[in-house]
C-alpha cells in the first residue's frame, strides 16, 4: 500500500438541522437598570422556556392534558354552605353577569386556558384587571409573560380586603401593610406600569400567578428536566440526520500495493442515496512500480472492504434515553401516561384508577387554587360578592360497581326519593326536567313505595342492574310526565 491512509468526505444530504434551544433576545434589554426591574435567571425567561416546550416531544401533550382536564368542563357558580336563592340570589346574578361580560372577546374559560398554558410553559401567568370609570364590573385580560417584569419588594403598600366571617356571617373589611412589587409590561416601545391587585393607587391592576415560591418569578415544573428536554431533542435530530445521510461510517476500504484512481475516488464520493441502489460499483486501482528504468514491474494490487455495520445500532439511536426522559417529564407533571396517549399497557381497571388519581391529586387541587387566586379571594370580594363562589367543573369518574351497590342500598331501604331520580334522568337522557310540574308530596315519595304501588313501572325490564332499572323508571316517568302532573298537581 503506497503512502499513508487517507480520509475523504462522502457526499451527504443537505443539512436539515433543527435548533434545539437558544437564549433569545430580551425585549427589556437596557431597561432593567433604568426602571429598577429584575431580570430572569439565564435560560429561564418565558421566551426561552416557550422554545423548549415547542421543541419537546412530550411537554405540549402534558400541557394540553392540563388544559382539557382542568378547565375543559366549564365554569360554574355555587353557593357557599348555608346560602341559597333565598339569601344570596342577587349576588348569584351579579356573579353570573360578570362572568358573561368580563371580556367580550374571550370567555372566562378561554382566559383560564391561556393562563394554564403560560403557567405550565414558563412558570408564571398574569391577569390584567382594568376597571373602567363608572363600570360595575372590571375587564380581564391575559398578559403575555414574555413582556412582563417586576421590581423588588421595596414599595410599602396597604391592601384592603373584605371577608365574610363564617361564625357571624357578617362582612368585615381588613387592611394590612405589605411590601409590594410593581409590574411593568412592554407595549411596543413604551413601558406600562401596574400595581398589585387590592393595593391603593391609580391605574390598572395585576393578579400575578406563579409556580414555586423562590424569587420574584415562577419556574415551570419541568425545568429541572430541561437538560433532558434538550438531550431528547438532540437525539431526535441525530436520528433525522441518520435517516437522511445513513450511517456515519459503513466500511473500511483498504488498497494494498497501490492506490485508487482519481476517477474511482470521485465515484466513491458520490455513491449515495437512491440513485446508487441496484447498481454495480467498478473501482480501478493503480499498482506501485517496483522495477528500475528498464524494468517496468508493477506490484499486484488488492482491494478489501470491511463492514462496520455490526458496531452500530440497527435502528434509531438513543431510543431508551428518549423513553426515560419522557417518563421524567410525566413524573414532573404527575400525569399517568394514558392522559398523553400512551395507553398500551392499560386495561379498564388500571385506566380508571390512573384517571381517578390524576383527578384527585392533580386536577381538582389545581382548579381550586386558580379559581380562588383570581375570583374567590380577589375579584368577587372587590365586587361585593361573598356568598357565591366560582368553580371549574370536573368529570364524573364513578366506578359502575360502586354506583350499583350504592343505588341498591338506598333503593332497598327507601332512602331514595322520586326527586332523586331527576338528576339521574337528566344525566341519562341529556335533558332538563321541570320539577315545578310535580307536587312536593309526590317528589318526596320513596321509590320503594312507588314500586310497590305501581309495579307496572318495571314491566318488561329484563335486567337486575339497579342503575338500569332506575333509568327505565326515569324514562317511563318522563313519557307520562303530563299525565302525572294532572294527577299530582
């Protein structure tokens, strides 16, 4: 073999590298010292966090699961214990009107959806509360965290809040002195200032929400796994390059007692892609001359190809690494895999147990927290609403066996009344029943007594399932509602 070993670059497909993450330009650059604002820690600003979320293969599904399960069932109003239409109907009507008019373009559910997205993407979210002059209710806007910064807690302020005292049921006003931050929002080239909701002063107010208690800004719950997010992205980019360009080194070509011709070298450089499939590669090698000027002796040339495929993966690289990082992200969100579409290992029992866990341990506390922080502890008391609270609805996760056993128990013992059938019938038939068509005496009749006096209600029922029996009774009652109204009203 003549000369030294050589390396030459085989042609490859056009690079399609997708950037993983980067420190993006700061919209508040050169404004921190001027206004006394606090910067985000490097890499933790909302814009960079949003980019990490965008480049993740699992975080967007987790955030979507939060949005659908936390606020996807709508907002409802309810009386606090001890209150009813007789004591607080006016407050109910005012709260309902506020929810309908707090933003004429976006519904409260859509605003909360955006806030959840901001919280889970960047660790913080903000609500602008604009109280127009002479208006009975404020207007709510979602503020993009990318354009919001705050100062240190250097300004002493007084907050005044009204609270309903449970023991006396009286409304009393309380005030406290706190050290509050000021908040700035970048709008175009100008900076607009906001004060903490409930503090004295002029101008618009802000309700800040954040995850975590360290520092002025929040931190997304997955931020501890940020290196894994970047690593998973880089692994996927490596696989994209692998599929585009093939293996990095497939073989070693050895030429003994000679060298490849220039034409053969150029041919090897271009052996790539679909055009080379099914063809025949012809390589020309030139032997080394060993004789003198009068003896044109040339050494015998040999070409050898050694495969290196066995040293490489048979499929995409870092598959196990990607699976482990996805599991870490799911753990940080405390979500079962079934909620992000990974349900191959679930059966009905395990799926229901996983959904029940997520509902009780994750979604229900989240609903209570976000509604209290925005409406029940701040906005409603500021509008004089103390006996009504806003809630986010949740799904009904009921074990059929548990429900059957309960219905069986209360029906056999005469505990279930006719009026108790109404919500069950409304759920089964997806309708609304007018209770005013029936007398109070009839609605308070035990089902057991009704079945004894009207056995025809269960005629043609060929099932022993109490829940289905109740549905059958409800359907029959609905069909003969007009007749029953004539008899009992």
